[in-house]
C-alpha cells in the first residue's frame, strides 16, 4: 500500500488521463530535482550547515555557532553526469563490443611464435 491506496487501485487510476498526467508531472519534477542535486554535487556546489547548541542557565537550548561547509566537487558524480548527458563524447569504454576473431593459443603455439619471431629478427640482422 502506498499513499493509502493499494497497487491495484493505483494502476486503475493510472488509466485515467488526468491522474496519469499528474503522476507524470510529479515524476518529472522529482527527476529534475535529482538532476539539479547531482549537477551541484559534481560541481562542488553543495553546502552544509553545522549548528552548535548549548543550554543557557534556564535550561533552554540556544544556538551558539553556525558553520557553513562547502564540499569539494565529486568526480564520480561528474563522470556519471557526463556519461549520461553526453554519451556520444563520454561513452563508457566497457560498452565496446569485440568484433574480431578470438584465437586460443596453447603453450606450443606461443613457443612457436617466439621462435618464428627470433628467426625473423636474426634474418633482418644478417
């Protein structure tokens, strides 16, 4: 159950255009907020506040100090942002697909290749 209704009810309501449009608008607004937060984190624009309180002589909590803390740019957030927003320029290399032939060599094949290379080198020197 979510928001006080069952999944079945939610999916029924999604078939209504007005409800569907409102859900999509809310989803897009949430995504925009996350994108803004990610961009700020990538650039190091995120700031945090640290507040220090103490009790006065009457036992009431009072604010003593507020420190603002700026965070450094986050390289992981930056890479993630670039790879997703500009995949043509920042494509993840792991996506490359090998299209050539793969040959499995035995130890004998490797020994023979080394011997052939050594023969070629000697012939070039002569």
